[in-house]
């Protein structure tokens, strides 16, 4: 695979799993475990990246893959209803 502009697809292609790369975070995109990689892996990784993005995963300006908790921190609301 030639490196794409999508950090999530790149991670899926090289690691065969999508995990959060925020320091100390152990979150992973479960679907990337539930649906093992298939040939061509490039096609699978692009599919997984799309599904992960639909589930709220993203990446930062440096290309780190982030779970929904870290990709969208402004959208997290505590129990009091405050952001």
C-alpha cells in the first residue's frame, strides 16, 4: 500500500487493528477485531477506517489516530449536563 492521507487507514493497514494513539488510552475499534483483515488488505483498511470515522474516530494534526473520547473532547458532556 502506498501511504494514504488517512492516518486511520494507514494504521489499520500496518497493524491490522485500529487503536487510539493518545497517551495512556487503551481504546480500540472493536470492529477491526471482529472482522479480521482480508485480501486485499488495502481495501479492508479503507473500509475499517470509514467505519471507525462513522463511529466518531478521528486523527489529530500530527496524524495520531484518536478514539471518540479524544477525537471529540468538546462533545463530551458530564453528568451535570455541562461540556
